[in-house]
């Protein structure tokens, strides 16, 4: 039986969703890449917080908590804390626009390949950091 923690579950979900970004990208669904990348980042960061014993709040951007608790992470992650917060903040800001848009902001027209590429790269940075922080599940 697999003894899976909630932090490990969040990381597994983030890794699976990270893979789906490629499919959306290949379809030219750049706004969906941005939206889904935000969820990848949120899951990975919340998993990292859970791993160190911090209950993440029910908000979409927990980057400030990563910075606040940086001392509880290994030095490699602590050194990236500001970058992780920046990624979380950017994608949180784009979350609703990328999904719903506005009367004068049509997501499928507004988000570019460059936006999607950035979102995918940023999501990978966060998942890689989470992978350093959260141990693999035991068999």
C-alpha cells in the first residue's frame, strides 16, 4: 500500500497538469496554458507549504508564504523564494482573465505564444522546486 501525504498528492497532481500544458500549447490554446499553469503553481506551492507543516490558506496566491517561511526550506529553495513568489503573483493576476476574459478582453485573442511559453517555463520552475521539497511517495 502506498503511504501518500497530502503534500505528495498535490505534487503528483501538479506534475500531471504540467504535462497537459504541452497539449494545450500544441492546440494553440495559449490562454488555457496560462490558466492551467496557475493551477500547477498553486498546487505545487501549497504542497511545499504542507510539507513544512504550514496549512495553506484557501487563496490562489501563496507566494508570500513561501518567502515568509523560506528558512524552513532547503537552501536551494530558500534562494528561489522571491522568484517563486513572483511567478505565483503573475499567474494569479492572470487567472480570471485567461479563463473568463472581459467584454473588452477576449482570452483567445489576447494571450500569445510568448505568454504561454513563459507560463509553462514558470510552472516547471515551481514544480522542480516542489520536487526538491517534497519526498517521493514510498511504495
